[in-house]
C-alpha cells in the first residue's frame, strides 16, 4: 500500500531521522516522505521516495518561521500548501502519517489542516490518518486550552496516535494532561533506534586507527544549531586529561552548526582530535566509542542506549524534554547528566577520566524496537478495514 509521511524538522535533525527509521521499517509498502526543513543528505531505501517542500525553519526559541535568504514566508506557505494537496491527490495514499502534529508544529497548520479537512470532507481520496509522536512533549503556554484543542483535533481527524516510548521510562500523560480526552487508540510502540551491527566496533576503530589499548571519545551536538558550548568545552577538556590510557576524540559538529562556530573549533582540532561535520552511521561510531559526550535529544539518547556506551549528557535548556528524559535515564545508571558548571574544562576533564577509568558499558532494559512495532501496528490497523 502507499503511505505519505509528513515530517517537518525545524531546528535539529532528530524528528527527521526518527521518521526515517519508521519509513525503513515499512519495507513492504511504498512510502513518500514529505519534508521541508533545512536540507540534509539522507540515505533512503528503495521503497521510500523523498519529496521536499520549499524550505522553512524556526529560530532557536521556536517563536517564528524563517525562510532561507529572507524569502517571502507567505508566498512559501501558499506554495507548500498547494504542493502538499496536489501530492495527496496524485498519490491517493491509504495512510497519511503526520509526525508530531497536532501535539506540536502548530506553525505548520497552514499546510496540514487543509489536507485533514479535505480528507474528512471528500475533497481528497479517502485515507486513514495517524500521528507519530515522541515520548515527551515540550511545555507550552496556556497548556489547558492548547491540550483541549489537540484532543479535539485528534478525535476529529485522526484514527490513532503512536507514541514512541517505553512506558516504563515515561508515559504520554506525564506531559499531556488530557490523555483521557483522546478517544482514538493511543499506542506505546517502544523507543526508536537503529542498533549497531556486531562488527561495527572493530570496523570503525580499525578505520580510524584506534587500537584496543586506546580510548575513543565521541563528541556530538545533534543537528548542531545549539551545541557549540558543549563541543568547545569537551575539546578544551580533552587537553587537560591526565593519566589513564592514551585517548583520541572524534567531534561531530552537526550539519547545522554555523560556519563561524565551526571555524572557532578548528584550532582545537588536530593530532588526536578529529573534527567532522556529520556521521553517516552514528550508531556504529558510538559502538566504537568508550565514552560519548552529547546533547540529550531523543535520537542521540536512544542511540547511546542501543550502543551501550558510557555517556555524559548536557540537556538542551530551552525546555523540559531533554532534562526529563536524561534525568530518568541517569536514575537507571544509563548515563550521567552535566550541569552548566560541569562544562568548565577542569571538572569536565575529571568526569571524562573517571568514566573512562571504570571500563563499564551500561545496559538498561528498555524497548528500543519502536520502528518495527510501529510498522506492525499500522499494517494490522490498515488491514482491519
């Protein structure tokens, strides 16, 4: 069957890459992935095609839409809306899968709502509609009114909500107070993360020339839009590490780190410190590592669990999402959380050395098979008529 999957990433890359894992799991179907955020190279399996809408993103405070080069946002909205409606009419999918909306991405109502209204009113071929949403929702002003609107939208236009979480760690109702007002199925799928292959550690370390008597530290900033302070701190702390085994560091800035910030990092690189933009196979890089230092986004955190790599996490401070998840995982012994004061070079170097000295890889009993579970549930739901 044919599936259209709408995913709009606006600042980072986590939403897009989580959606890609679901697309891969829907391998028995023809999937059209629709996105319209900042461009990034993505590898697609043969059953997935990618349709890019004219680009829109948001500022770091998630307050206003931005167009590349200061373009006419209203004109871009009109074009995106027309293209999405035309795509739905042409493809006539059995399922319209929407990432995050209506829980978030209200700034993109201008293109999503017309599709939902047209499906409901017969202006588009009939299809089922489902929402794909991560474990933790970002807090919003006027939460009660907003949540009432979300529940009404779900009940009117959607047939199911797929929440990519393991309820043993966090449940939807912890960050969405009107869970009981949702009258459609709400399914916890498990967390979503690809797993490293059995030989990835040896393969990556051999490619990077890292011996088993050396430690490898991987530093990452997700998409890179807000990760500069952490990356700079880790690179400076690396110079202060003393004792222990010889170590190397690989730093992934993320594709969206501003060029001027990357330029400020370049003098700190060289020798045992490699500075790179993006990892084509990040789970494999983590499997090769003896320590990860990163932001606390959903995808990175789940990749850490899948790779069973010791980790220091610096949660994004703008909202509760990363702090809540990281705190729960820290309580299980899966990782350690960095505070702002910990980013000073001396305490960070000490934390790095302490974790490397333990030589332990954490194992946490959480469900990471959410992509496969999502695909199975959708297939059964669609087959049920």
